[in-house]
C-alpha cells in the first residue's frame, strides 16, 4: 500500500490529467452507472494558485470512485515516461 497525501501538491496534476482525459473523450468506463453518478457529483476545490483537487465536502453526494481515479492517475504519473504523461490505458 502507498500513502497518498490529500493536498493540492499531490492531487493537482492527476486532477488536471483526469479533466483532460474526460474533455478529450479518452476516458472510457464501459457505461458504469455508479461512476457516471459519482462524476456528476464531483466538485473541485481550488486554492489561490489555481491548483485543484476533488472536494468531498463540497460535492453533493459520493465521489469515492472519482477520488480513487485521481489517486490512481497520481501513481501513474509517478511512473510515467517524461515524454508521454497521458496514459494510453483508456
């Protein structure tokens, strides 16, 4: 198990990557209704520097799947090739 700090410093880059994957239509979830519901509930927290991270407090309902996805992308980025930060998994 790997501990993942929940601050902006560790969650901003994977949050931005998730946003980019969704905007580009590169995130496929197989029609998973629970994930679609959680994505619809997701609200971002933003700090003064413009960094973002998922906000469980500000979200209307559960966002656990989306938060887990952000953390998984964060681990991916730790091991990604410097030349290609966009995952080819989706």
